[in-house]
C-alpha cells in the first residue's frame, strides 16, 4: 500500500518502481522495518505471521 500511495493517482510502472525504491526504514509495526532499493526488492529478510486488526498489522507470536 505504501508504494501505491507514494506513486500517486496517475500511476505508471515507472512511478511505482520509483515509489517502491523510495521506501527506506518504513515502520510496519512489527519487529523489523521495511526497506527497498535499486538492487533490493525483497523488503524483509524474515517472514512474520501477522493478522490485520482494525487496519493495523498485529504480530502473531
């Protein structure tokens, strides 16, 4: 969602890629922050089981 927000309403493939690459140290509300870059589109290096409650990510422990 953050990538879509940053790309804006007139989204193109190029704008979406640029928006994703601009995400750095983004707080998802879980243990690690989310970052992307020109050579790194993975985002997180770990898998977290989460659920969405009232629009927020909740870590399942």
